[in-house]
């Protein structure tokens, strides 16, 4: 069974936003958006209100609405019609354009976007390399992509909160889901650090993971990273050794010329 066929099987149970109601949690989604905005503001050499932002996987639009308060224009893209419809109906910002399309086939011109936000999205895309190719295509030469990436080798899988679920091959993961009483099959495609590095090889990777650990308050990350945490005090060599085991990483990607 291909990854696309696995995704379609789960769609019989509802769209992603219907299966994961946490996407309608306004306070939680706004807090996540604030982390993204803080990183973008720190990295950008131009004020965000001058920039056009592409929000990949906008879903219910709560984060998109937050982005629209800071960026000049926002293009919100998702294949989840239910989530996108909710975002459109609840939107109060006039600078958002909503498009229902796949992240690997963006209806945007080459080099038309200053900032792409791709936060915890790649693992829900069948053609992951195609997603990165489209990000590269629509991004301006001096633009950047906020890339939040989950790790396959996380101890507790973040969608179903089951230990070691993402470590397993597809059929074993499906059986594990069934044993846990889940109706879905496991269609999340998390990658290891090595494979993520390979997938993003067309970009320079600017790592913000350690900066966030060292300055959680500055990056609005106090809810997930405690100030003065032990990671922020590790020597470089030890930090590098455990880096591949982090549950997720935050990178800013810029195009290799």
C-alpha cells in the first residue's frame, strides 16, 4: 500500500482537522504561531509587515490569523476543506488569501513569496521531496522558510501519543494502532535527522533549535522549554551528540544559489 493510499483510507474517517480537534484550540494554536513569528522576526533583515508569507498547512486558520497581524500578506494553503472553510469563515483579516490545494502543486508564481512557514507539515505529505521543491520554487532568492520538523525516533509519537509508534514499519504501526483501539491506520511519515538533512539539501540550514533552548522567553517557547533548562547548559560536543535524538528541530532554510 502506498503512502497516498494510506492517507485516503484515513480520510474515510474525516479530514485531518475533524480527526484532530486540537487544531481548533485557539489559545494553543496562537501560542504556536507566536513561536514561529518570533523566529521569523529574529532572522529577517526586513520588517515582517513588508513581507508576503505562505502558510503551508493552514488548516483551521487560527495560526494564519495570527501571522496576518504581522506579515503584509498571507497566502493560506491546505487540502483540508473542512479546516480551510473554518479558517475562511472565522477570518477577520483582509490580507489573507485562502487556497485549497496540495503543497506539492502550489498555484503561485516562481519567486513570489518572501517567507514560507512549513511547521510540522512535511510528515503529512506523500511526496515530501516534491514539497521541498515547491518551497524552493516559490521562495524569492533572498527569502526564507521556517521549517519545524519532527523526528521519527521520538519516544512518544506526537499525534497519537503512543511510545515508539513512528519507529515501526507501516504494517507493524497499523497493528500497534489496532491493538491500542485506534480506528485509523498510521499515515504519519516522520523522518530521521539524516533523511531530513538529505531532503533539504537544496537549502542552507540555519538551526534555531539551540537558540530556542537558550532563550525560550525571547522565542515565546516557555510552554515547552523551561528557562535555565539543562540542554542550554550543555557543552557543544555533548549537545551535538544528542541532537539527532531531539523530538523536533526548528530550522530556517534559505536557498543555495
